[in-house]
C-alpha cells in the first residue's frame, strides 16, 4: 500500500495542483452565484481564477525542478519534439489572443469571435496552446515528476474547463449551439466534397 507521506515527499506539487483545482472550481461557482447574489462576486471569482493559474503554474515549475533533468539521454528526438510542441503552443496562443483582441477592438460579439480562427475550429485554443507548451517543456525536462504533473494537471484543468462550460450553458443559452458543434481541443478534419457539375 502506498504511504501518503512518501507520495507527498516524492510528488509535493500535488498539493498545489489540488489547491489550484479548488480555487478554479470555487471561481466557477462564484461566477454562477453572482447571477443570484450580485455582480460584486465576480471580483472574487477573478481573484480565484488568478490564484488557480498561479497554483498550476507553480506546480509545473516545481515538478520540472524537483529532480535533475535527464537531458534526454538517448532520446534527443523527445527534446526536438518538445521544442516543436512549445513553438506550436506559442503560435496557437498568439492566434487565439489576436482573435480576442481583434474581436474586442471591433464591435465585439460572441458570434463574431466564433467565426474567427482558431475559435471556429476549436473552442479551447488557449487550453490547447498551454497544453502544447507544458507538454513540450515536460518532454525536454524528461523526468517522472514532470510527466506525473502533466497528466494530473491536464486532467484537473480539463475538469475545470468542463465545469466552466456547464456554468456557461446555464448562464448563456445561446452558447449551447457553439459548444455542441465545435470540438474542444482538436479540430475535425473535413472531407473535401467535389462538386459534381
């Protein structure tokens, strides 16, 4: 049987992952409660979301520095793939951010944002970009704690995003169509339909 003390000594970042998940879930529930008890709760929701991001970020940094990296002994391909994943994450993040910025500079509406790439293809481009960057760094560091943090952190973040979409469906009924037709992380491949003339 696994001793919790040994587990926490081996993987201490699990405590900050749990704290980040708790803060993120609390932010979603406060955002939901703000529609009943007042918009002033949104300020606390934003603070809790910031705390969740910081907790997850610290957890990943901690897992990368917990053990001396292996320098990919025998697997330089992993380091190269990690570098490409980081570059892909940065490119997707910049594209998602430019879609948000261009949407807010014009007369912003959710429909206009949904029609712009990458939001037209996937509904969670920032989460996908962050995952690519974190996966790339984990492949470069190549340690067991880093892989454990990537797996556990990704599952927790996915759960928080699902919880956030549940709250969004309750708050904005018009978002249901977009959420049902747009994939979460990986775009659908479209078959080319040849026109028969």
